[in-house]
C-alpha cells in the first residue's frame, strides 16, 4: 500500500519569506513519483512540481523546489519569496509503478500575510 | 484547446436518487481518475481506469459506479447506496508515461437536498 502524510494542517508565512511544506510517504515500490499540487479557493487543482524516485537532483520549477530525502521518505515543498497569491491548499501525492493510482495526502492550508 | 471537462459544475439531488457526473477529456490520456473531496479535507480516490473497458476500485468505491466505454469519457454515478454523497468531486486524467502529471477538471459540487 502507498500512503502520503502531511502533518501541517495550516501554515502562515509573511510575504517575501520562504516556507517549507512537509510531506512524508510510504511505499515498498522502488519506482515511484511524487507530485505537489496547489488548490486555490476556486477548487481547481494546479500542478506545481514532480520528483521521480530515481532522479538524482532535487526538482525545481521557478519559485518551487522539492527537498527530496529518499532515505527519510520525505518530499518537502519549498516556496521561496512567498506571494499573496500563494495562499491556498497544497497537496502532496504519490504514484507508484505497481499500483498505478495517484494517492493524495490530506493537504496543508498556507496563508501568506503582509 | 485540450483539457478535461466536468459537468455540471453544481448538482442538486434528492435523497434516494441516482445521479451521474460527467467527465470528458480530449488529451488522449489513457488513465482517468475520480476523487471525492469533503470540506477542508484531502482527495480520496473513488475509482480509476487505465484503459478502455477496465477500471479499478479506489479507497472509497462503495455507493459509486463508473464506466469506461470510450477513452475520452469516464462518467461517475453516485447511487442511492452512497450514505453521504454531498461533496466536491474531481475528475483527472494522465498519460500512462510514468512521471507525467495528472490534469484535473474544474470539479462538480454535489449537494443532496
């Protein structure tokens, strides 16, 4: 079975500061992919970043980077220079090679303040 | 424009009625998914399909049914057996190439009245 755990129900960060959203995962499959999505209040799901289990380097996409620590089974999302528009729910998800189903965590609500 | 379309955006259902949520994609994706989201909660997988005429139960399939007769379409029926169907339903699709992200529809908000 595969599982994602997000232990931070809510986070606050000041504008222009960096913030780290935690994600740990559990799978026995050596081949897997980790995804982060953003969900604004409108409800749409916006893909942010992807990390493969065999990728040697941490993924980066603009202001988003993924701190991938394979031995600890963690895939934390780092948002640099936070903006007011970053206020949203953030979900971590895993897709394994054998299960072929995309499983999400419970999410973290990020609030960016002035 | 390629994308994934869910309809309707809002749906009201009387208790005891079945209702079908539509999900159509023109991205030529093989895999499609249905998720349920309750207020302030994460996404829970209802059903998923990797190929036409085949689908698997997710974590909360009871009270739901699906079909996959065409690659583009993956409708979800919420049956009267679903005890608490009021929720936000999201459909997604992805290529079968490992590592590609899933694309989501805009969602359907179902309310039982």
